[in-house]
C-alpha cells in the first residue's frame, strides 16, 4: 500500500506516518509544499500511484491574526486542498481513499454539535473550514471514498497545547484562559491516530466525522485536571484582554470553544482509549515524567 501524506512533518503527520508503516507496511510518500502550491498536473503525476491520500496541510493558527497571517492560514488549507483535489481528479487511476482535514471550528460556540449539525460559525474559522471542505465534497466524493475528519484540540506530549502548557503548570504558573467557560473539545493523539488506521481498514466509513473525545469539557476543566495531575495550583489565569492584545482576533482560538460529540464515529463501533479528559492528561503527563 502506498500512502501519500501532505503535512507529513507536523504533529499528526509525523506520528501517523510511523504508525502506518507499522500497521500496513505502507510506503509513505511525503507530498512537499512546493507541489501543493505548484502546477496541478505535476502534483497529479507525483501522487499518481497512491492507494490512499491523507491531507494534513495547514499552517498554525496560533499566531497574531494580521491580514498577512490570516491569508497564510487560509491559503495553506484552502488553496492547497483545491490544488490537491484538482490533481486527484486528473489521475487516471484514482486512489481508493482520500482523508482530508477540517476542524471543529466550523461549528458555533452556542449549540452542542454532532456531525448532522449545521449551526456553523460565521467567523474567520467557520468560513475557513467550510471553504476547506468544499473542494473535497465537490470534486471527489462522487468518485472516491472520501472522509473529512473535523479535528478538535489534540493532546500530545510532542507538541500542541498540552506540551506547551505543561512546563508552565509544573512550576505553578498555570491557569485558565479568560473566564474558562469556553468549551474544550479535545482528543488524545493516540485516539486520533487510531481513528485514521480504523478508517483506512473499514471501507464502510465515509463522509464527515468529528475527531474529538466523547466527553464535553471546558477550559476550566482542563486547567483543573492538569493542575491536579502535576500537583500545582492554577491561580495565574490569563485575562481575555491580554490574549486579544497579543493575538488580535486570533485570541478566539483560546477564548471560544465548541461543544462537539463524535457521534458518527461512536456509531461505527470505534472505541476511544482515552474518552475522559483526566485519562488523556494523566497518560501524557506520566509519559513525559518518565522521559525526563
């Protein structure tokens, strides 16, 4: 099996590549940015013999949202996905499966969402996700088994929010962001990787899936559980005004969350290894402690 992966050097891509090699003895084709931003015909030829294509490309959204950075965030997801889907459409032999990425930021912060929810967020992230998914649905879904994974907040010891905040919490300087009431739709990196493996193995899986744990939690819950796990106080919160000063509208990444359930994934029989926040945090903190 040959699997082409965009964003192969990122937090998910690097770990997923290693797992797919072990699980399927897969030949991994790393799809460089230069091809994603380049000529579509060349990209089509480069990925021409892939059995599976996994699209993980996307620049970090954790930054100050200037016009330049917002364009970079948008193009790194939407433009690259448009080019990739156009390239797949040109292939004589189509891949058996395409798994593309989106995010739970597509949903508003008011309702509780499963995959049938259409209460989308009318802001930059919501519109970004809609535009990100659109070329996959329009160009591929009729001819190729296609999956869109809407990712939540990934908890990992190798990067992301937990890896960045753990050192701060360990010295007793951690705290909630804003009022802490915003939803915190998390998923442990192992469950996320397992979901990709599960999707490749099960041909009945197609369409949109929320990749989050089944427990609804808040930023306050995350703060409390992480503080308890490292046995440190969590009194040094970060006011909303400070985050908005530092990140402009990008502060919404920290201050606005979505209540999301992985209903379609649960309906298939998929079992989470870390369905509870305390389980996910403890496994990563304990692993990090053993490594240090």
